[in-house]
C-alpha cells in the first residue's frame, strides 16, 4: 500500500492510504458478515481510509440512514480498531423523515444540525472524535458563514479532526475557505466529488438545480486543486458502478459524447499492454496523475476489493499516461 498526507495542520493532519474504501452499502445491500470480511481484508492490505455518511443508505431500507456507520462501529469494537484507521463521514443530506429524500426534505447545514449530527455519528461509530467530517451537499438556505463557523468550532473543541466538502460548486468552496481563514477557523481541506477517467458532462441539470451537476469534477475544480496542493481530491464512483466492464450497467446520458468512445479505445489498449483490468488502469491513472486523486472504491465482496487493491501496484508508463490523457 502507498500513503499520502491529508490536511496541513500538524495537530489534525493524517497519513492515509492512497485507496479509500467506501462503506455506503454496508448494513443494507451488503450484509454484516461480508462487510466485516471486506473491511478486514482492506486493513490487512494496509488500507487506512474508510468513507461513510450519516445518511447511508436511506434509499435502500427506507430509513433516514445510519446503518453504514453502525456496521463500522461494530466492526471497530469487535476488531479493536483505534485511530490507525481514518473514518470519514458526512452531514447535510440525511432526510428528516423516513421515506423521504434529501432534495425535498434534507437536514441541511445549519449550526444546530451540524452539531447534533456530529454527536449522532460519533455515537454510531463509537468514537470520541470524527477523523474527517464532510459537508455533504450545498445548503443555500443557511448563511455560509454559519456553516463554516459550526464546523470550525467542532474542530477547535476536539470533536472533529479534519474538514471536507463534497458536491459544492468550487466558488462556494473557495468562499467558505476564505470565510474560515478570515475568522481564524479551520476550513475545508478534503474535497470529494464524482471523478473518473471517462469525463461526465457537467452541463446536465443536477439534483439540486438547473445549472449543472455540482458533484462532478470539471476543469475549474481540477485547476483549483492543482494551484493549492494543500487540498486533497477524493473521487467517488471512480469505476462508474461497474459501467466500464458490465453491459448491464449503462453509463447514461452524462457519458454520451464522442470523448467517451475515444477514451474507451485508449483505455482498452493500455489495459491490454499492462496485462491489467480496465478498472485497475482507471484507478492507477487517478492515483498517479499530475493532480493526485484518492479513489474511493466500493466492494460487495473480497474478490471485488482484491481487484482494486492490485491497482495500487500498477504503474503506468509516461507514454501510456500521455495516450490516456490525450484521448478526447
């Protein structure tokens, strides 16, 4: 396994594996026995970065979420896991009532919600401090300064280590970080967005509005991270839910453009040269890029996880990377 540092403050920064394990479906679609087996293998291989949220996976079991955090909490206790494993969670997109969704009935990012849900996540995970807490989605109904202050206070109190943000327009991320800096408070340092080798169209309406999908990595976000190496970019859905390799997992309209066909050809060619799977080449491309990315992979079996773990040891040549980058 390889590692990288997230965060800049010596008091809160952490060394994490360059591959992160997503626990989204643990406790719902993935049963507890399988979840424990996947988690055990990830840690055995040197993995130290696990991702969840306070709302996972409400759309599966008709709840408000929490099952994934609860499974992780039981796994931690049963295995004696302490602070050697960094567990990230999120707040802001938990539905306020079972059977509803975050768009029409989400908890949002008020100061009261952030504090309360931090406590609930700590209870479910069985930890005194949340290693990394993300603002899950934008909340335009709450002043950004209120959200920023609420997160910063939790860090200063020792309830949270690092702060992250996902699914926000990059201008709002920068504004939040500026507000935090002006107030002398910790700000967002980890950015989690949908990102992969195939490029998503960013102009299609998103779940939260007509201006596009703020959860998609586009040029402005890549440029932002490139200019500020203190930021860490985490890529969710890097394997597109099986879309690279499974005919029964169509990619959908977000990938229906000429660039996808060109990139598929380049990806297939490089995978054959490496003797690797297409998925492994995608992960290696993300990990070793000019803007290094931490891929966040899910696994419903140990076998699926093994494929992703092997990608950490795959090094693309300069020529292979150049061909992959040039395809469009």
